[in-house]
C-alpha cells in the first residue's frame, strides 16, 4: 500500500513539475514607439517647443526584474530661436536639425513583471527605471556628427497579452558634446561649459509604444525569478 502511494505521489510530482517547466517565457521583444521630443541647448527654448519623435525598441529580458533595452529615436530641432548672448549682432537663429539617437540601457522593474502563476505577487504592469550609454548622430551639420550621451529615465509598462506589451517611457539624455543645434557659433557662446558636463546640451523624449515577444524559451520555472 505504501509503495503504491509513493508511486502515485511520484507521478503527481512529475506531472506538476513537467507542467511548471513547460511554461514559456518570451525573452526577446521588438516594437515601435512614437511621441515628442525637446532639447536644452545654447539658445533660449520656446514654450511647448516639442518635435515629433518615432523609432523602434529592442528588449532582452533576463528575468522579471532586469532587462537590456536598445531604443532608436528619430527626431529634430526646428524653428526660430534667440541666442542668450545679447552682445551678438544678430541674436536670432533658425535651426533645422535632424537627430538620430540610439540608447543602450539596463532597466529595473519595481515589480515582478509578467504575472506568472508560480511567482508570488508578480504583476501584469510595473514601473521601471533605466540608465546606460547612447549615441547621437547629427546628420545635418559637419561638426562631430557622432556623439556620446548618457540616457536616464523611467517608464511604465503593461502586459496586454502573452506576447504584447504597452510601454510608456520618458528619457532624458545628457550629451557629452555641445553642438546639438548644428551651428558652430552656438557651441558654448557664453563660455560656461568648462569641465562641467551638465552645461552640455540635453535631449529628452516622451513616447508611447507597443512591443511584441518574438523568441521564447521553456523556462525552468522553479529557478526563474
């Protein structure tokens, strides 16, 4: 009798364990986003001076808390601006600058994202923070076309289905150069930069997007947390 009970319990455990280990985790996501951008540079910014922004997102998910993101953005700076140096004979300047930005960041979720049955208190939505390194290309000028940046920001994501995710994200980039306007005369006209990198140009974006799970792996769910 005890032998039959042991065999029965062993079969139940094998079935349960097999079902747990057969559950699938989507580790790679690809998507698109759109929204608006702003910049802080060497000209006086205008109120509500937002430009359109769009791009694609790639995400590799290590676990429910940590992921690696690659975000591409295409945006611009356009319009009439005023230089802050009143001693310049012609303080007005027209800017028409395209910008390509590529960010590589690590993101940390505040909650166990994904709402998996075998993980207590996991959720289908979570806020997250991220930080990393980036590249900014300025294709419409001839000075230092490719520059580095430090992107930081936060976001909120929702799991709409097993593969589909909604992403809300704000990113602020500190450039490691000072020529985002595309005019040599605007590169540090007030001589304030010095060794303080925070006096360099800044570029920010706010976007909403969708991402879709492409690749999946059968998860050893008892070890996935």
